[in-house]
């Protein structure tokens, strides 16, 4: 009868795990349903033409590099074709999307997916596309910025939640020992005053002070994990203001326009930069946009203002391009030479070679072309591939680099002030005083440990709680005297007593296993922390919470329209990681609990 009950319990637990996995897979189903719906108005809204060559001509005429709405539309069409098993057509559409927007990671990801196979040749090709997606991500500011922001937020929340759960579970497992010691010595209840006193200096000190009453019951591995958890949490707290800059920067319309202008991104929106912004980067970007629209005099006026601030080779180059648009080649040539005096630039040398070809001076044209190739052959290849007779294609502009755009985002949204306010949320004292209090608190923990002569322990065989007041002899490795006699010194107990004790030990082990499985099914890692497997438990818990937070944020956070498809990809990855982490942790425990865990 007992065996049937155990089998029934296992079936119920496995059924609960299956239901939980299905519930966790709900985001995957929702994502697939969302991806299957393709808006019918995209063609009209973006003015997409089937002639890809025509779109490439249009992009070059506008002086742009990426046509994201058209690429996203092609990717959606390719995705539909791929689902209908028309793989060649899908790959062709993905390739066209990549051609229209080389800095859009999404097209590379879908190409990698379409080429993925166990075949070495296809696997190598898929890996190449993944590498291309990584490079595109680094070149695409908003994608890298938003992805980094999501990652940092997920990491921050998961670590803090994991630390809190770790402390709660760990202290709960030691609570009965502390209660036993209070019964033996009523004065130990005064240790609960420590968290209250330290909390007056800030929440971070209250959390650490909460450890004091339970410090003597912690094993060495538990202390190491606790030190690591608190240390990582403290570092992440200091980094948290960076995320406030991520969220603030992503909502600024002017900054978004600056990014799109410098990255040559067409999204169907007009790029507006407030005329009240007198930042160097904002003025530089505004002048660049005016030049692309053919408003050369306005752009020249702004570039001259920038040169009064500092000498910049990029400004000289772009200023010369404006004079090319006005047909004043001699003036343009002078500014190109000033640019080259300031820095060796492929764009300025290439532009000079273009001017000399225009006036049939082929000798100087070849000289400056070779100089441009020596400066940056990759850029020259790009320039040659899009050259034409319009100004935006005849001469090449310089833009702000990706690293400068990152600096600009944090420059416009400095996190020092938010860092101070957030720091006060964690500590009500100054930085120096906080460090001093932290050192004092750590010293108190070690002094308390050294001054305490006796404390309770739990027998890891039978689960009973003992202390030196309960029995004179404490056996090796947290095993009570009775269990020690039962398992080692077998001659000191009679057969009946030994059998009864062995049955008690087995019953405690079975009960412990069932609770371990239940806690793991509720929250992976919590059961291991409760029963002393702290390293494995904390890592499992942190990974599970990370994927959970990542899934929630990628579902709930507002994102640019062009990132919706990739957000679906990250939601799939996050939800998949969540299910895999949960399944691995639970299945490992359900199959067999290792003997070394007892």
C-alpha cells in the first residue's frame, strides 16, 4: 500500500511539473501567434516596391545606409514563405532584406535559421550569418543599446531577487536551530536587535545585519556563497544608475533622430532635432541632415559654428561636401585639404579624387584614390559601390561613430545624480561612512563567531537538533551520538535499537527527498539551498530568475517598431531558457537524488 502511495505521489508531482512547463511555454505560443499576424497595411505605409534595385537607388540618393521598414516587411514575407516550406524563396527575401539594411541584425538571424542544419557546410554558413548578426548588432546603436539595457535590467533584478530568496531560504533552514539556542539561552534573542539597528543606516545594512543571529550556523560553503552574493549585489547596485540612463535616453526624440541620421537609417519618420539644442553632436547631426536634403547654405552656417568650437577633420570634410553641392569646387578642395591636414581620412581623399575626375585631372585623381585605399580600403569599396552623380553619392560624408553615440546617450542623461539618490535608497550615510559601517559589520560577524562557544546543530542523518548542552559528545560531521553508534559503533546498540534508528534515518531521508522535490518544483534551486547545497542552488536559482525576468521584460517593455521581430526572437530564447532551466533542475531531482546530498 505504501509503495502504491509513493508511486501515486510521483505521478502527481510529474503531472504538476508538466502543467508548469505548459504554463511557462505560454509566452512561446503567444510569440508564435504574434509573429504569424502580418499587418496588411505595411506596403502602403512604407511605399515598398518589389524592385530591390530601385530601393537601393533610392537609399543611395538619400545618402542613407539602411531602409528598415522595407527590410522588416521583406523579412515578414520571408518568414511566411519559410513556414510554408518555400525555403528558397524565403532565403531570397532574407538576402534582399539584408541588402537593403546591412546593419539590421534581424535579417542575419533569419538567414542563420534558414541555413541551420547538421550538415557541416550549412552549419558553417549558419555560423557565418550569426557572426554577421553580431557585427550588425554592434553597428546598430539602438539595437545594441536596447539589448544591453534589457540584459542589465534582467541581470540586476535577477541577482537581487536571487539574493533575497537565498537569504530567506537559508535563514529559514537555520531558524529552528536559532530557536533551540534561544530556549537554551534566552539572551540570544537580543541578537534580533542587530538588524533593526543596522537598518537605521540603510536597507543594505539591515539585510546584512539580519545574518548576524544565524551566522554561527552557516557552513563554510554557505558563507562563501553569501559573501559572493552580497558582493555582487553591492556592485550591481552601484551600476544600477546606468540603466536609468538607458531608459531615459531611449525616450528622447532628439537623440533618436541624431542616431538615425548618423547611422543612415530610414524608418519612415521625419528626423527632428530641436534648434534649441546647442550640443556639438546635435549641431553636427542637424547640419548633416540639412546637407542630405540639399539645404547647403544652412548646413554651411552650422558647420562654421562648429569649427569655432574646435577643429574637426570630419566637419571640414562635410563642409567641403556642401560646397560641392553648390558647385564651388575650389572652395571644397581647400576644405578637403584642411581635413587631410588634421587627420588621414579615407573619405576626404576619396572625395578629392572624385573632384579631380570631374575636372579631368586623372593623375591627381588616381593619387588621392590610392591614398584613400591605403587609409581604409573597406570604406573605399563601400563608396565605390554606391557612387553616382547626386551629391549624396558623388562625395561621402563623415558621421559620428557608434562609441560616440553611446557617450552621447550618457552625456545627455548623466547618471551621477541618479546614482546619488539611488545610493541613498540603499544607504542613508555617505560613501565613506557606508564603507566604514560595512567593515564594522563584517568585523562584528567574525567576533561573534569567535566568542560563541556553543550552538545548536542538526544531525544530517536523522534530522534531530542537538547542542553541547543536550549531549556531552558531538560526533564527527554533524552526526548525533545515537546515529554515530547506529552506523559506526554498531556494538554499542542492541539489534532492536539499531533497526528502529535505521528506520528513523530512512524515514527522514524520504521526507527530506520529498520536500526537496517539492521546493524544486515550486522554485528551482530553493530546495538545494534549504538542504545545504548552496552553490548549486544559488546558481540554478539565479539562472532561472534571469530567464524569467528577461522573458517578462522582452514581453512588456516598449521597443522600436523595427525591433519587434527581434524582440520576438529574444522572447523565444528567454522563454526557452526558462523552460530548459526549470526542466533540467526538476528532472535531475525527480530521477534520483545523489547520495552525497544526504
